[in-house]
């Protein structure tokens, strides 16, 4: 649960507020953040939905992509992203290569 506290604080949620969203106790959130307990898969899915991210980011799973680019399993701890930036990246990753290139060209044209 490497990134749970970071995601929670970036989204201006207290442990109690997050617990209320998950229908669990504040103590459970504290235990998750401090590595004393692990949430079940349904709670992980709920966390991913709340923070608009993947389970990999919440638990801190990282893996360098072959190209060296930021991939879906790449550690982004050194990069501070807003919720909307994470959502954009998540949506971008769902596109096929041709659509990704078209989107990049469109964005470059806007700038």
C-alpha cells in the first residue's frame, strides 16, 4: 500500500473520510497506510475508482517498460501528477497506437 497515503493526501481526504467512502473503519485505513494490514480485492478496486487510477499505482507495483517510457507499471513517485493528469494518462493508455499519435499531433497543434 505504498502510495495510499500519498493519493489520499493529494486528494485532500482524511483517513476517516476515506474510510467512510469505503465503508470501513479509520483504523483499517491507518493499518493499510502503515503496512499492518492488506485490503481485500474489492477494497482495492474501490480505491482505484475513488482515485481514478489503477491498483498497481495504489500498491506501488512498478516495472520498467522495455522502451524506457512511462508505462502502466512504471513507478511515477518522482513525478507529481494531479488527479486530472492521472486520468488523462489512464485514458491515453487505452488508445491504440494510431490514435495516440493522432492525439499527440493534435495537442502539439494546440500549443
